[in-house]
């Protein structure tokens, strides 16, 4: 497989709702192009692209696969992106290196929530877009209804370039509206016919709509068309390429992946009309500048858009060549680390199979083994070029994990840390306050796959544990108490005596210690021991075991023994005194609060606001964004948001998104405090 020239490359990412047949479409394209001997993943055949054990078990894609297809002089790099919500980060990454996003839609369902979300993401990336309406051979398929739903959701720039030749059990093939021919596919053999007479009026009307839409790409031809003069075949085809590249027109294709009908026509049009990397525009850089994709530049630049830790082939980096030509053995500098990295081998990857190549031109996508670069890194000759990072989905699903065998915690952390380097939608950290190992991810399925791989590859078993909430304690009024510690067991004893006054700090200060002792009642050398004893007790809390904060402690009196008084005695006395004083200072538990911003379709606003109220939260504002979505701002206790990523997905059928940021601490309601105190006392009774 030779390296294609930049102008012959077509980078197309397959996206849409999970389960609509994206991988089936890629498998059909592989088969019809002669890349595979049989249609993979159908009628008991093994898929080429969903090869990972977790993908086989779950029956959906969880990682982007590449299907490089040579078709009519073009290299079509088909990126089959996972669109299950938990793994959608891969779809965002794949879209960042493609010129066209091809949305696969079910003919009976129309555009579903994930399709809508990814459509807007493609819009933000300024990608050309196209739609393949799949499964028109289903009994309940309704292409006209599906087309109406697409236009209602995404606008009137969408137009059919192929129509189904019948639907359901009467589906025979497709009508090509560009060439005005009927086509059927029998295995890999395609046959072309004149359009049947009964379908000709519909086809001519659709062809007229197609001409009307693409004519806007050229002012002179638009004027000619409006004056009633028909466009020639060459003019229509020329306009089609320009209109798609300029995002003035969204072509809609019809077909069936399992019958492989309509797929040939799709590949014909991708090769002929879809934009090449040079048509796409310029890659945005982190400094606000842009980089034109060109093979003429003699200083190559490559972008790492995905990193994969494969158990058989090791670390693999998926890269797009932005400028110049790269060859094996070339050394480039990583803009993030400023370190040189060697491209030891270049490979074209199809599913799991890799074929080594001698070079790759700008615009092409290849894989390189054993790079230390991470997802999102840019490598160049100078190391001074850095592509702007693409947008990832929010990773607000947070859980804590523990190894079954506590001695394997370090091994667990190391494996997951490496997995997080490869997948920026996940992160891991050790919470010093709660002592837990916490994973942040997009959703629970993502974590489940991670833990399965952990056990499979390292033999370390781990399980999820409840996330501990970092509560705090404080006081609400001034109080005083004596802390006295006296111990005499023969020989040197211990004696410490101090009077402490506690008062709340309302300015946000966590702790302040004041020495008010006069007359040498406590020697100056022992005052720091009182401060230390107070701080030790504050870490443990006084009512529910949570750290005490927002408190001023004054030591104003005391007494000592010239022989038995020492640092340990006064630390103990301070602990006793602080607990007694706080008991009379109206101690309360504080909980962390979060400001959340929830973006949803308007129809779900009531359900989301009801959920906020039921979660002890309060709505602080509402707005509408430029896409007509409702934006709800609220302040909610963090304890009520631990499962919010899953809850919001259920409430909004996957259409909702949210961000959150800390909003300080507030006092918990009395009933919540009582439960926390009861839990603490129960644990103490059990010696935990």
C-alpha cells in the first residue's frame, strides 16, 4: 500500500448514535474495495475493526479504528469512532483530524441525541458534513420521514444525493441523483440502470433540489440557474465539490450496510467530491496562528490525536501529518516536552493489522509505535509548532477504587496512570484528605472497561468503593473551657493545664492561634505545645470526625508543674480543652458546595430543575445559548452530585451536559448532620 499524495487523501470520520451501523458501514467499504474477502461482523463473520476483547463482549466500539481504503484513485482514511457516551472522547479526537464527518443515521429512528451532540461538535470544528441513512431495508424504515427530521434538526442545507429504490422488503438499491442512474449491488458487483419510470418524477424533483442547493457555491452559476437555465452535468459535479468543502451543502446518502447497497455510490462520491486536506483550511495553533496543511513544506509537522496501549503491539501513536513528508528514522521535537522523538517505523493500520510504509505525505494518517508523545502533542522539526487542543467531553463521573489486595495499590495506580496518559478523558489522583484513589471519567462503562483491563493485563483485581465527601466542622459561637491533664504513676509524672477560648472566624481564615497568657502562668517554651495539640485535634474533628476549620483559639490562662510539665502534657491538655470548649460553641458540620451549569434541550428543563430541588440544591439562574438550548445555573451540595453524570444522562436521554466548580462550604441540614454523627460514633464503637 503506497503513500497517497495530499490531494488524493480523504479523511472521513464515521459518527452518530451508538448501534446505528457505523462499524457495519466501514466493514462494507472494506469488503467492496477488496480490502477484505468477506463482509466482516455480519452473518457470523469476525469483524475487522471491532477486534478488542471488550468490544467483542460489549458488541459496540470503544476505541477508534482505521480502515484505509483505496478507491478510484483516492485513499479514503475511514475513522470508525466510538459513539457510546462513555467513549465519545475518541470521536472528538478523530473529528479533529478529519475533513469530513459522515453521520450514520437509522432510517426508522432519524437523528438521535448523540448524533445531535456530535453534529454541533463537528460544526465547532468547521468540518464538512454528510449523512448516510442506513437500514432502509428495515420494515419500518421511512426515508422521507428521516429526511424531514434531519432538516428540522439541522437545517435546510441538507439534500439527497441518493434516494432509496424502494424500502423495507421492496428495497432494491439506490437512485444516484448526481448521475441520474439507478444502481444495485450484488456482492461486490455493481449494476447500473436507467431510473424506473415510476421513480423518475421523484428523482427529477430531488435532482432539482440538489441543483438549487449546490448552485449557491458559485454566484455566476447561481444567477444562471435562477434565470431558468439548467445546469450541465459538469457544472453540477463541480459545484458539488465546492459546496461540500465550503459547508454550504450537506449530502445525504441512502442504503443498507448489511446488503451493501448504496455503499459503492457513497465511496464514489467521497473519492470524487469530498474535500481533501488542502481544501479543509488551516489547522489552528495554540498561539492563535494557523498552519496550512501542505506537502510542500520541507519542515514536517505531525499531530498525535490518539494513543493506544495494545497488549500485543505496545504503545501506538495515531498521527496526522500536517505539513511536509515524514520517513522512518526521522527525529522531531515534541512541543510540550521539548524533547526529540524518533519515528522509528511508519505504519498504515487496518483494524489491528499494520503494514509498514516508507513515507507519509501531509494530510495522511499513519501510526507510529513506541513514541513517548501523548494525545494532543505536536511534533515538528523546531519543536515550536503546537496545534490547539481539541475539545473533550466533560469527565465529571468520579469514583474511588481500591485494590482487593492493599499491597497492590501502587501497581494499580501505575497501570491506570498510564491508561489515563493515553486517554485524556480520564484522570487519576490520590486524594490526600480522604486517602482514596479517585478516577474521573466520562461514565461508568469507561471505568468498567478500565478495571477489566487492569485485571486482565496485570492480574490486579480492584473494586469501586463509595466516594468520601470532604466534610468540614466549625463552630458558631464563642465558648471557653479548661483542659487539664495530670498523670502520676510513680517517678516523673505529667501535668498540663490550659484555659482555651474558641470563637468562629467569619472571614474565610481557617485557623488562628492567639497567646494571651501573662504572668508566666504557662512557660513561653510550652505555648507552642498548646498550639500543636489544638491543631492535632482539629484534624480529627470534634463531633463527626471531619477537620475543624474557621476557628480562632486563644490560650489565656493555665498552670504548670516545674518537674512534671512537658510538651506532651500540654499537647494532651490542649486536646482536652479544645474538645470541651467546642462542645459549648455550637459545633456544626459543613459540606462542600458546587456551582453547576447544565446545558439541555428546553424540553428537559423542568425535570432537571426538579432534580436540583430534590438534591437540596437551588437554581441561581437560567439562560438560552446560541443553539436554543436551555442553560441552568445552580448551587448543589457535592454529596448530591457524586452520581450526577449518570443521573443527568438518564434524565435527558443523553442530551444533557454539565460543568461544575467549587463554591465553598455551607452548613449541612440538621438531619444530615445527625446521620454523619451517628456513622462516626458507630465506626468509633467498632474501633475503626
